């Protein structure tokens, strides 16, 4: 029997025993689950044999016991944001993030928190904040990484300079060792050493190796690689809890943690320092450290230029002159003293230019450059950049020399990288464009990281400064540790996990560096040859997991379905992983028709939030449309594709045949006929059907056009299919507003459908036909210099996103994309127009998700601000999202999405507030779920006239 077959049999036995013990369905061995958890945020791919989501700590410990009895390897996982490959494994992956996320206790007097391992760091911050407390370390993934994962990797973040690494903030742990022993480490009820076989053996082992530990471990603050054995020295109190931080789940599983909380000084300020180069900035780090900063971050023009290019000039505030920078944060209880310290730091530094940043919003924007650096770096070089050499660290006094030598190493290997990092700690992050999908790419990668390990060791540094070694660096540990130290790691592993069942292949007896590299597998993927572009697109997902962050209270859109279900398959990352496995063809085997692919994409709302919010630019809406197109090409489609996908066609027919709209409305008013119609259209029975207009809005507008000249000339109103066909205000408010702004409103003489509903249902050939016909109508208008204003944000967004992708060779597309404007874009460039006074009006604004993600909401936000209204802008998606929320099987999730942002904001604003929603879907959802009418922007602005 093969090892894989044996493991499958053992997992089957494990599942059977768990079912009998009351934990039925705990282990999921489906190909979908295995595909979802085949990768983390690293460049490694290891397909597990099963995945588990324990619902309680008791269920977790039972699972560990049964897995150990059956010799099933176990890899614990939090958010899976590990960029070293320490959250993937060949046996059972146990995800603690879905259920084990309880903050058990916060004690303000003792300044402690007790948490389960799946608690997200930002969630703990929210609970601690009312007490004036926080957990100190704050990695860039703080809004989705779990505290169990932070302990496992000994995470740090920029403010570890002020608050220490995670290990420095661990007061106690409750764990289950690899041998099955339950230990309480730290606190008054701690397990006594003499009562524990594990602790007794560990203390004896340390006692035999005191000299080795004192000379090779704990040499500087960011020495994270390997096991941090210095915490076990007698002079350090044999602190096993702190020692286990950074052991990457290879020795014990955390079931509960007691953490130190700290209070932030109430006043903080940033000092921005500019230098000719990043290496020269690093040279100045020791000078800066003398001023006791809480954070000291370094970056250079490479990463700043990437942020500017990808996110626009406004994403980068004014910075000091130079090509390298340090962003330094000082904190103090006394604002006067803080100002003196900031000025003293500025004067003492060796910067060429610098200033104190006192504006909090500007400081936040500067910090965000660092926070978004990793994801943006991955897609901003000539070829994809990877995290294989991610977070090496040296003592700060050696940092400048190390950076110069590292740049030389990159050049020698013909590679490019975008470095940045925690200069106060000597820790440097970098994404590098390893040619992993080319012949010999994996071998070249191994050659580089081996030399890089030797380089950092020559400076007395550590290959890992905060992310752990994982599969990326474990095999390189002999470059920085002696053979005796490596043997000691093995001895420690034997004490805790004698059968090597916890996260095998990491730290002890590691897998080779180049083994299991995901991109190398892509090179031989069956579908890659004929789907090269799609393969490249879906593999852009770095797994950093920004789509997992709780977006409550933010203006982000990604990812609405995950916010509703909290299941990995409904995240942008999860869907990308399944599509990657589809391309690879080993786990997901039936290509575009694979059930796993359709299950992962089913709850994608096609909101395009990921297109903007994902740092690597994943566009899951486009991938979903492509999958649906390929799946049903030449075959029978779901009923909703014909009914909802062809809705513009039905709308034109019904509103143009005299009397037909009245007949259809009468049918929809009769319960039995209405229910039959919904079934036939694939519409959920709980959904209402909109009434059709007696005459289309376009036809009405043409009849009522005055033909008079106006000071600002003509403007063409492009009426979308929804506003055109369904009962409502139609185009009248837009006509009235534009006339008041000095325009002569006109209407198109022929239909110009953008094909949105064909796109969302994956009928891409039909969408291309619709777009070409629309170009025939719109392009002559635009090329003549006449502005065109769109009414429906999602239709307008098609020209700026989907149309260039579907018709890449048509030169008319970019001209129409530039010439079809939102109302806000038109009005803000209109001579002599000023916003009406809406002072005293409370507005809850729901930007359509395509408006926020593709077109951009800044122009609308500025226009609304100019009215003087009190505006609350809602993030997220309304949940209806065109055909999504109408289709059978989506109703519950559609409502959950609406309840995440939109409906709570509307309720909180009260009945006197005006709800602004330009999207037809948004207005429909509000009417159905909240019995609340919403205004479009022209209707709102007319109120002020």
C-alpha cells in the first residue's frame, strides 16, 4: 500500500471514530477542501489529505488525540498568511480560525488577555481598546492573522521596536504536545517541571547544552530562525511558553494563550527622513534608535514608485527629497516633550531632507505604503515576484552594509527585488522576481537563497526575522547554526513530538528548499498550454489574504460573500486556489466543468471588489465569467442565464410592443402565474419582480426632447437597460438636472447595450456582439466631442474594465471609455456649475460596488462634500449584485451581505436620512429588505434646487 493510500485509510478511520465521539463531519477529505488548503501565502504547494475545522477546544484536543493514535500528520493553520510555507502539510490541516476565535478574558488591572488560537489580532485590539490597552506586535496582516499563528511564527510588525516580538508578550500557554501531554505553561496553575515527562526531559537536555545555547542563540533581537532556545536558559527562567513562540507548530498545539497587553502613550508623531539611497538610510538607523522610537520603517523609490503607479499619485503623500526613506514614529505621554524629541531626532539624523508629520491622516497614508508593499511588489516587476527570501535580519549597525551586499547578490543572479522593512530591528522584507515558471527556475531559486543565507550568516544575522523558516528556509539552517545546534533541534523535537507528526518537513528533518514549489508545477500543468493568460492571472494570488479581513466599518468591498459565510471557499484567495488547482489538473481534474470550481465560484457576486482591493489585482468576476462561458459553450445553460442574462432583450421587447408591458405586469400580479414565472426564470420565490414601464425611458426622453440650444451644448444621456425598461423615475431627474446645469439633454437614436448581463452570466460571445453594436452607436457621439453621461454605474464600469478585456484590439473602446462619464464627473468639469446647498440633510450613500471598485467614488464624494450634507458612505456590496441575489440558491447569502454594511447603516441613520443609491440593484435590495426608497444622485441634487 502506498503512503498516500495508507494515509487515506488512516484518515477514514479517524473520521469514523470522531463521528462516534460526537464530532461528525469534522474531517473534510473532499477535493474542494484539499484544493483550498493546498497553499498558504508562500510559494509552496502541499496538498493535504484532509481539512478540519474544530468547533471547540475540546473538539480540537479530541482531534489531536485521534490523529496521533492513527499516526496522521497534523499542520495547524490560522489565517494562512504565512509567506514561508509553514501552514501547509501533507496530512491533516486543522484550521482554527473559523470557530476558535473567542477572547476568553481581558483583565485591565493585570493587563492580560486570554484568547483561543483563532482570534484575529485586530479583534483582540477592539476588545482591549475600551480599556486603553492593545496587543503590542502589529504585523501588516493584523486585520486577518490569528494570534495562534503569530505565536507560531513569533510575528513582530513595525511596532515590535517599541513592544517586542510576540514571544516577548506571551505570558502563558495551554498546549498539547506531539506526544499528547497537556501542559499549562505560565501562571499560578502551571504544570510543574517534575510532574511532566516532557518538561523534565527538556530541562535535562538544556542542562547538557548550556554553553552551546549561550553562544549561538539570542545574539540579537530579531534572531527568529530555528528554535529560540535562549528562553530555556536558567538565567531566563526556563520560560517554555516564550520558547514555544516561533516553533511553527512543530512541537505542540496551542489551545489557549495568555498575552500581555500594553497601553499606548496618548500622543504620537511621525518623522519622515529622506536619504540618497535606502542603504544610506539604513546606515543612519543606529542614530535614530538612540531616540527611542516605537517604529522605524525603511523603504526606497522602488516600492514608492510601485504604489504611485498602481494606486495613483494621491496614494503617496509628499515625502522628503531622496531615493531612500525612514519613517520613524515617536510616542509620549507629554505632547510638548514629544515635539521636542521629534525635533531633536530630525536635527541629529544624517538625512538629506526631512520633516515632522503631525497630520494623522498623512501619517496613515505613509504607513499604508509599507502595509501594501508586499502585495503590490508581487505584481509590479517584469515577471511575478515571490516571497522566497522574505524577512532576513541583521543587527541594525550592519544593515546598510548588508543591503549593499544583497543588492550585489541580486544583480549577480540577474534578479530584481523590492526591499523595505523594519530598519530599527534590522529586518528587511523583499519580493524577488525568481523565474520559477521557466526551465531551471526552481534550481536557480535554490541557488540564490542558499547564497543569500550564507550572506546573512556572514553578517551574524538571521534568515528569518519574524515569519519563521517554514519550507522556505528550514533546509538552510545549517548555514547559520553549527552541526551541534542542528542536532539539538532534533533532540528537542524528539522530546515534544517523537513520531514527527506535527508540521513535518519544517525546521527538523526539513524538505529541500526547491521541493513543492507551486510555480514550478505550473510549468507542467495540463491546462497551462492552452490557458496561458488565465493560468498567469489566477496564479497572481499571493495568498496574503487581504480578502479575509473583516471590512466592517471600512470602505472596502472585497470580499462580500466571505464576510457573510466566513468560509475559505467563498474568499477571493480560496477561489484563486481552486482555479490554480484546475489549471494544475491534479486535485481538480475536470477543467472548467469541475464541480469544485463551480462550488467555489457559486457565491461570487461579481462585485469586482477584488479588482481594486486585492493587492495583486485578482479580478474574480472576470474569471467567473470565463469559467461559465467555457462550461456552457455550445450546451444547455441554467434557466437564469436565458431569463436574466437576456433581460435587456426582454425589456426592449416588452416596452416596445403596445400593451405588452401591461399584460406582463398583470401576469406578475397573479400569484400562481408569478410563481411559475419565477421558477421558469430561475428566480428565488422570495424575490419580488419589478414592474415594467409602459414605455421605455429612452423613447419617452426622445419624445420630450426640446431641441433647444444651451450654453454648455448638448449632452447625451445613455440610459441603461434597467432604467429603460422598469417602472420608476426613468431619465426625467437626469434631464431636469442637466438642463439646470446649462446642457441640452439628448438621447441615443439606437440601442446601446453594454452586455453586462451577458458578461455576468458568462455568455461572452454575446457580450462581445452587444459591445460592438454599442460602439457603433456611442463612438460617433464621443468622437464628435459630445459628452455622454451614464445612469447605471455597473454599465458604465463595463467600458472601463470588461470591454478592454473582451475587445482588446478595438481602438474605439478606450475612446468610449474616456467619453462616457458619471454624472459627478460631468458636473465637476462643467463651467459655472456649483453644488446645491444640502446643509442639514443627512445622507447615507451606497456606492454601487462597480462604481467604488472600477470607476472610483472620489469624484462623487467630493461633490457630496461640496453640498454641505452630512454624508455617511457605506462600504461593501448591497448583496443583490445584478442577477446574483435574484437567482435560486443565493437569497440567504444576499441578505447576509446586505446585513453586513448597508442595512445596519440605513437603520442607524434613521427615517429622516436620505439614502443615495445610483445602482438599480442597490435600490431594489433596499426596497425589498428594508422597505426603504433610495434616491439617485440627480434626484438628490434636485432637492437642493
